[in-house]
């Protein structure tokens, strides 16, 4: 057994992001976005239009990013600031992007530092529009959007909801978390080692009905599977996430398929794995289901002291799926971890299996961390330390990427 040298990694670690802020009432959300980009590990450099500075001061962004804000090319500390910012950027995010900004981008006009930077950069550009719904729906705005999309610009939003005018409609700036997610997906597609690959991930529990209000299930939260899906997206993969009932938001840029029972999960996986390069079966499907679920709620009767429910064996999803691609299983154990994991490795035709002791501190269901051991089909065993589930996900994907190569 080898102790693998791994470290925590942040989703945007080592990335240099130029954040363009234009004149919109939603510019205050750009401050939160700048903060979230830094929390994700990015170096953030803000460029603003004069109109944006009427809503949020440059000092706000300087305090959040730790870097000077570029507002005026002629007053900038750096000669040709627009070109230098553009060259440093791994991506340019314009949030919020006003209708005027998008019109200038489409026509190639550069009246401010944001549009100057956009014209000078060769990095991917992500635009998050924000405006009144009538402005967004106007044919001129829609034509500008199509022009920019044809040039390779990626859009996130706008969202539906209450607008500054008090009306309701499309035009709200996408939430900062959604913008960060879209950025991670964009950078993954342009530089990720799994770009062009299709990774299928299963997550969460299944719920086998006893009657219309009760079910047989387990404590799986789905957090490990969702972390794998996000990490695969961040590395450029096209990700299909097949999940049982969980209380988790869908990560941006991921195709999510919701199921409830083992039979439903198996049917969907049979469909989506047909084009998959890898399958990570991190879901915790129920081994058994009620044999004859009741069609109405089962009521207790006076004097009743017990209830019997006959269980039937569910199909083994991994064993039922045809072989192909890199197949990865999970083993959530409470004892004899190595013995139980190795037995599943061969019977389910896996490249490797990820095993964890769910009774260990920080490694059980619902936690933000995990401590796993990876058992490979060639006999190698990699023991990983306790770390975030996102870091564990990357360790798993490192092993998948090696197999795909």
C-alpha cells in the first residue's frame, strides 16, 4: 500500500481572471463575484467603465482583490493597461454586461476599458448580461448576442425574476455562484485534460417505495458524486450526472438526470453510458426493494405490534451494465474495508474501486470531507489522507485520465 502525495486544490487555482464591470444597478453583485473568484483560488484584476463606478466604487474592488482597478487607460499605473490586462488573463468575465456594452462588443467599438480589454484579449470571454427585460428582448440586443456567440463568446444568464424596475422578466444578472460555475466549465473546455471526453457519474441514494409515503433508502447525501461531476466538468469533460433524491443544486454546465429507484437509475445509465468514456458509480443504490409496495398508505391497526415487509433483491447496476470505458466503483464499508472492496473489484469488472469507512470521523455520509483508499485492478493500493471531497474527486479523475491516455 502506498500513501499518495496529494494536496487540496482550489477550482480556479493559478488562474488569472479579468473581471469587467459595466454600468448596471446589479454591479453590486460583481463585488460578491470578485470575492467568490478569489475564494476559488483565482487572481482577479478588475476593469470598470465610468458608469460602473457610479454604482460601486473602484476602492471596493481593490479591497476585495488586492489589486489596483483599471478605470481610465490614461490614468492607469501601467502603460497600455488594456493590452497588459488582456495578455495576463486566462479568461475575461464581463458581469454585469449592459446592453450598451454588448452593442459595443458586437460592433468592435472601444469607448471604455472593458471593451478595450475585450478587443485586445485572445482568452475565452464569458458575458453575464443584466438589463430590463424589454431591453434584453429587443431585436437589436438579440442580434448582438448572436453576433457575439458566433465569435465564440459564451453567455451565462440572464435569469428570470424581479428587476430593478419592479417588473418581472428575463434580465436579472445570473447569481455569482452560477457565473463562477460557468467560468470553470469554460476554462475546462479550453484547457482541461478531459476535454472531449464524456464522463458519467452516479450520485446519491435510491428510494424504493413501501407505499406512497414511505420508502427503503439510506443516508447518502450525494456530495461525493456531485464533487466528482464538478471536478470532471472543471477538467473539460462533458458530464452526465445521474442522481437519486438529494438536496443539492445542479452544478452549472452539467447534464443532470434525476431518478428515484434502482430500476430507474439502471435504465438511465444504460442509455447515457453508451457514449461514455468513463463511469464513476458513486451512488448508493438500495440492495433490496419491497416486493409488493402498497398502492395506498399502510395504516397501523389497534393492537398491532409489528409489521412485515418482504424484500426482493435489486439488480446490481454495475454488474448489469455492459463493459466499456473506464469503470470505477465505490465501496462504503463499516468493517473489513480492503477485503470487501477487492471482492467487488473483480466481480463488477472495475478499473479501480474507491473505498471508505463511513464510520470514520469526517468520512461518512453528509460530510464535506472524505478519506478513501483506491484499489486498482493491477494490485496497486493508494491510501489518500482526509481531504475535501473535491480534492478526492480530482485524485479519482487523475487515475481515470491515466487510463484514458
